[in-house]
C-alpha cells in the first residue's frame, strides 16, 4: 500500500465529510475541491492525488458520483463500512431484467410506438430494483427512463458503481451501444430470461439475499419478521411497505421488501375491486370463467373459492401491489407464502 501523508489523510477525511453532508451520496471532484476551499478548476490536482491512493484507499468507476472510500480508507479514519449492504452484491437478476425490458422497448420503437408508461414489466422491475439498490448504497439513483438508459444501459455493468456478483465480471460491454443498437450481451441475457421462471427465480433470489444479510448481521429475528410480513400481507400499498420498512427489525431489508411486490395485473381487478383468496389472501384471477389463485391447495381448502373469498377496493391513485413470485406457468404461490415459519 502507498504510504499515507498528512495531506492524504486530510483528503480522506474531506471525502468522508462531503459524503455525510450529501446525505450519504458519493461526492464529485468539484464538490471536494469546493469543500477544501479551492476553485472547481483544481479537480485535476485532486484527481492526481486520488489516483495515487487508488485502489487501496479510494476507488471509482466511469460513472458519475462513483468515488468512494474503500474499507482500508475507512479504517484509516477509524471507521468500518457503514452498512454491510455496501459490500453485498446487488441482485443477479437486475441486469437480465433490464436487458429483457430494453429489448422489448426497442421492439416497440421499431414498431413505431411511442414510449409511455406503463412499460414492460421486466423493465419496470429491473429499473425499480436498480433505483432501490442505489438509494440503499448512497449512489445517485436514476430519476426516469432516460437516465436508466443513458447512465446505466450505455455503461458496461462491470463498470457500474455497484458491487456485482460473480457474473458481473462477464458483463464487460453495455446493453446499448453508441448507435442505439442492442449489444450481443443484451440480446443473450434477454433470450435467457424466461419470464415465468424469472419471477420465481427473482423471489427466491431476493429471499436468499435477505437470509444472507440476516446471517451476516446475526439477525434471525429480522429474517423471520420479513418472512412473516410477506405471508400476512400478500397485498399491500407502497405506504404500507414504507411503514413496515421503517420498523427496527425490518429496516435493514426495507429496499428488498419493496422489490418483493409487483404490480397487480388487470385480470385480477373486477369492477374496481380485487378478489382475494380465502386461504392465502393472494389475488384471484379469472381465466376461462373460473377463478384462479394459482394453488390447487387453495382451491381445495376454499371449496373452489366459494368460502372465505374477500374483496378489496382497487384505488388507481394509490394502487395496491401483490407479493411477487406466482407465475401462471408454475401453478403454485411462492414457497414463502405456504411453508411454515421456523420456530423462534
């Protein structure tokens, strides 16, 4: 490691201060220069000093606001990483979901359609998950579709200012090239993402991530509470999820809690009402003039949905969401909604 001078340590402290003043958001070189009382034109001098400290004490990627202190840099300041989530890789399905969504957006453009919401489900879920990961980790989050495309899809995922899993090093090209063409990586990921399997895999992957974080934090209570919330709240609003995520035992998993819910399709809305299964509480959909929850067990326990079925108003201004993971092709609700809780 490079020997640290007093000026180096002062710079590390300044980066930490600016980041805290920014509410945890990674600083820019101009912000560091201004905080040091220097003109913004001094960015080059600061960058040369940072280059000498990279990658031992600081690191960054090609993205804006990607400058961050490494664990060694934090240790110099007598700190540890503020949150284990900073080191835990983002969900493996974010990049494939964006690739699938981008492919379908491209098909709409080629067909002469105007791009307007609602967008493809894969795109919306991938973009929402990306945004939540950014907010959780103090990285500038995309504010709209254009920023997801221009600031993320045009940059190789391997260069994102977010930690990727083992597959991340293979994502060495962007999803969209400079000529607005889908890259081979984008097409390959989109082709491999089978929508039905993806929903189940996504839910299982998210739950595995919560379990890993809980184990790392020695927070079994948090994992049990997270699982219980999903079972007891198969349908919830964004406000419900925000309130739950503010609870002490769920706050470490607040972002993932939002990711576990999906938009309710129109097939589950009947005359402005949601029909809910009398056993698991999930949404009922009508297919071939028959109600369907997705689980043969629920059909049996409710006598073909004739007992216990409830309704809930569907407010388009504050639309409820449902726990994700049920695919029509899978034929059963997510495992976490039907399996018993572990003994506490």
